[in-house]
C-alpha cells in the first residue's frame, strides 16, 4: 500500500489535509473511499442514466492541435457542467479541495474542469502527460472512480510512472480518488475487461496573456 493511501477518511477536511501532505511529500496521493458513499452512488447513477449520445470519442491535444488518435486513446467522454445535482455536488467537492490545496501548498489553482470517462472493454489510454506542451496551466490531475465490485482481474488500472521507482498502480474501485502533479507523472490506463467509468479533472492556474485568455471562459 502506498504511504499516501488513506482507506477510510471520515470527513472532507482530514482528507484534504492528507492529500496536501502526500502531494508535498510524494507528488501524488491515492485515497480509497475518498468520496462519500452517497455521493459516489449519485454520480454513478447519474452517469449510468445519461443518454449515450452525450458522450463522444476523446482526442489528444487542444484546439487546433486536437486530433482523434485511436492508437493512443480510446475512451469516450462527457464534460461536467454542473447542470445535474450529482454534477454540482462533485464540483463543490472539487472546489473545497482546491481551496485547501491553495491554502496548504500555495499552488495558485485558479479553475477546475472535469469530464466523465467511459472505457469500453479493451479500451485504453497510452502513456502520456496531462499538461499540454507550451501550455503548462494544468497543475494537478484528479481522477475519481465509479466502478462497483472491481477486482484486479478486471484490469483497467491507472499506472503512474515515477523516476527510479516502481510505478504506482491504482485499481479503479468505487470512491477511490487519485491526485498527482500533471507535469511530473507520465501515466496510462490499462485495458479493462469490462466497462470502466471514472471522472477525470484538472486544476489549472491562470496562464492568460494580453493576447489570449487561458483557461478559456
């Protein structure tokens, strides 16, 4: 078990402090049962009840550099805009974490974006970094898992690669949350043997210049 893994956080404030301490020490945190059970269930029920047409194949890159490359990434996504009760509660949870991390680590996190992700059986996401080249405004990556009764034989692990250390493997169990430095940890999603559901999100700093607004409004 990773030293930054917390099995049963009792409430949000201790959890946020645990994540902040782990990020300061290791650059990542993996917390089992981090999302309250009722919240995890609400998110999963909302996700499972969504119209499939709201999902679309995820690409790589951004804006004019965006492309669909199935040899690299095969998940389908739907951005979370807070229109549903479950989505609003998720964004409030992420906002509370953002405030605590800014307070504890002085990260200057400015905004948050996230989407639901569905990996069909056999789908994967090859090794990559979350921060775009030349646009290093993604500071922290956040992943939350919404899969019931998931076991190692189901595959679909998130793998975080570390210099000179063994990779960290995260089982996508219901309620597990992983947070890591976007520019520091190459990572991948291994193929799963069943449908795999998660939320992927990013805390960003304000990288606006006189010529452009970034993050976009």
